[in-house]
């Protein structure tokens, strides 16, 4: 699991844990306020907890806690590739250190994560072109459509060739938006190269809100194989997280959202 994807998944799981604990606390508080609650037998209390959904929440929390601890064993060991990943590591550390154990250290970690996240966004903003190359951005968007069409017309829909064309479509779509927002092609080439997950983080940082569900998972699987040249060489058959039809659908949604954000009509030609 790629570093950025691991952090997002673990933090999302921890968010779910917090929501479930809040729900558990609300129900538990309501039960304790019932007249005669503490006079009930253990069996009667257990029945009330089951009927109220408290027992189900406890079971769900146990599953989440096991998964949360298991996923921590998969914490990425490779060096962080940018400030965003450093900030994500600190966000995980913040969740693991309860504020009541050491409030000062907890606040320092929280502040460092916030500051690094802000600095990572500033580093992108300072690298912007003053005048975005909108013609090049539109050319990238049209080429993304072309490669997407090649992906879903390939005979071997689950093979390396189709995956290669899909990866190019995702890359060009994301870089089209970055060009539209003022980042130069040289900056994209130098800082992003063929890292799809990193490109996805960058478009979010500069204001893109149209990332469909499933794109992050596709990027996490296709990105390393695409960057290494394995897809181009046809030496691997990627294990995609989505079916071919579903993958085509989310890529199409991504390109639709990019074109809409750029003010292009779907499939528009040069004006």
C-alpha cells in the first residue's frame, strides 16, 4: 500500500472509530439515565444493551480496534517523498498519543502536522506560473480522453496494455488541471514525474473537488507499476481494485470533472 494511501486509509479508519465511540457514549449515557437501570440484573442489562444497539456498537469497535492495530504494522518504512507525507505521519502520531497522557507533546505534534500541511501547500503556490498555459492544459485534457478511449477498447481489458493506457489517462487528466491552475509543465515533470498518488494530492491542494471514489485506489495500484515502466513493458498484470467497467467509469468521472473545472465542454476541440 503506497504511503499516502496508507495514511488516508488509517486516518479514515480512526475517524470511523471516533464516530462509533461517540454513538456508543450517547446510547450508554441514555441507558444509565433510565430509572432503575442500576437495579437491573446483569441479564436484563445485557438485553437492554442488545435492544438499544449498544452491543452491536461494541462488537464493531472491537473489529475496528483490531484492524487499526493490524494496519499499524504496515506503517510505510520508506522515506517521506514530500512535506504532505511528513504531515500525515504526524497526524497518525497525534491520534496515537491521547491528549490526556501528555497535553503539551500532543499539542506540539498537532501544531507541527498543521504547519507542515500549510507549508506543503505554500510550496506549490510559490511554484505557480503567473499566467497558466490554458492551451497546453486543454491539450492534456484531450489527450487524457484519447488514452482513456484506448484503454476501454483494448482487447485484454485486465492486461498491462489497458492498465498502461488507463494510467496515462489519469496522469494527463490530473496534470491538465494543475496546468490550468498555473503550475508549469516543467514543475509537473520535475516534482511529480509519473507519481499518480502525488499528483492526486497536488490537485486537491490547489482546489480540485471532483475526485471520484475509486481513483485514489487505482492510482495507488497503477502508479508504482506505471512509474517503474512495468506497465509499458507489459511485464505485469496488475491486480486492480475495481472491475474494468468500474475503472472506466471512475476515470471518465475524473475527466468529466477536470473538464468542467477547466470550463471545457466534454470532448471539446481547440477553439
